C-alpha cells in the first residue's frame, strides 16, 4: 500500500499545536510558514508578522522508543482505509512509563483501539481512550490498615488504605494514566477496595481495569497523518533533574537561534520555545518549576516558552510585550 500521508515528527506536531493555541489565546490566526525556518526549527506566520520557534522534548534519549514509529505508520495507513476516521492530522499521547507493544496480537489490539478513538474527532479536539489492562492485588496479612501501591494508582494509596482491614499490595504498573474525571477514578478505587475485602491472607488476585490514553486532532491545514508522542518507558516523570537539564539545553538552542537570526538580519517579531513534557496530565508538568530555578539572564532573550503534553498546551513564560499591541 502506498501511503498518502506521512506521520509528523513530535516536534513538528507540537508546533502545529502551538499555532492553534496562540490563535485561540491571542484572537489571531497563526499558521506554520512554508518558508525555510533556519536558524529556527519552524516559523509561524500571522499576517506580516513572523514567530521564530524552537521545539524539543524534555528527555535525553534520542529518537522514538520501540514501537512508536511502527504504530504511527500503521495508524496513518488506517486513515486511508477507515471511513470513520476523517482525513487530518492526529496525535497519540502515550503516557509516561507505558511501553508500546511490538509483538502480536498486542500491537494490533492497541492499533484497533486507538483507531476507534480517532474516529469522529473534530479539528482541535482531544479524547480519552480506554485500554484494557490487568493489575494484581495481594493480601499480605490481617493486621494493619494499609495498601502499598505501585504504578498508576500510587497517588490514590491513601484513599485505598482508608478504613481497610489488613495489609495489601497492589501492583498497578500496567496502569499508566488515570482518567481526568474524579468520579471515574473513584469507581476504580471502589472496585479495588471491594475486591480487597474478599481476599484471604497470602491470596493473590487479578483485576481487569482500563488504562486511559489521550488522542487529539491537530488544527485543519496540518499535514495529514498520525504522530505518536512517547517518552522512553524507563523515564521517571517525577524526576526533575532530566527536565531541568533538557530545558536548559533547549533554552540555549532557542537563544542561539535568535542571535543567529539577528546577525543575519532576519526579521522575527516573536521568539518562542515549545517543549514536550512526559506527563500523564499537563497539570503535573515540571517545566514551570525548572524555569523558576534558572537565572532570568539565561532565557531573557525569549518572548514565550510553552509546554505541550497530554493533548494540551500550557504557558511557562509569558511575553513581556506583544508585537500587535505595540
């Protein structure tokens, strides 16, 4: 089969997302320019104004993790053969610590589930897709009132432990992202607590739950295809050191690009940096805290810094002034 579309790189995909975010935020239409962007990674055009953009990821392992390219190409092929999926540009946001399957039948099962999630998405929309996973629950002893938790349910360990009889361990590493709705999280917690009440000491059971991934559709006009954005599965999303190191590197690249553009006499009205964070939910991003720990002199030449993740965009550094307000 000859593909009519090619998956965008993660960096190019978030540049398209940045253009849509800026359009909505500033009530102006920004588009990715077709001009040679050098020395920037991309250029955005808003009438006669130009925004120089540097883009990067907040992890240090180069290239896509195993399975990401294959999944992107397979889902892009599905755009041609599935009438339920409208032609357009889509992104699959793989949550941190999720390892993409490369063997069958798990690969095809994930492909089918994600393709169903893409169906009916309008331009600019995002959606949660539920994927079946299995977690393991064991009762350690009758004494105590505590449940130790590993994996995606670890933030809920206090709720899981509240009023429980006995000591338990929940291995929820297969679950990498909880739903956004608190009510849905509450249902999962109740299911685990109800199952725990039935266990005897040293008994182990499995539970069928759902991991929750996010898919989104980029604005109209973005090159067609499906991009899979995934950090290395061994990356700890709560570890701030790699984030600070990567952010500092991209800030230096962005400042160097601005200086090179100035030296070449290229007219750029706004200088932006957009980074991709390994986050299950955008509210958990660490880039804002990392920037606060940097000297303002390091990023003072930049006008805007934003972070993309989980299908959304968040401002990290606000522009001091805007060219259309001058």
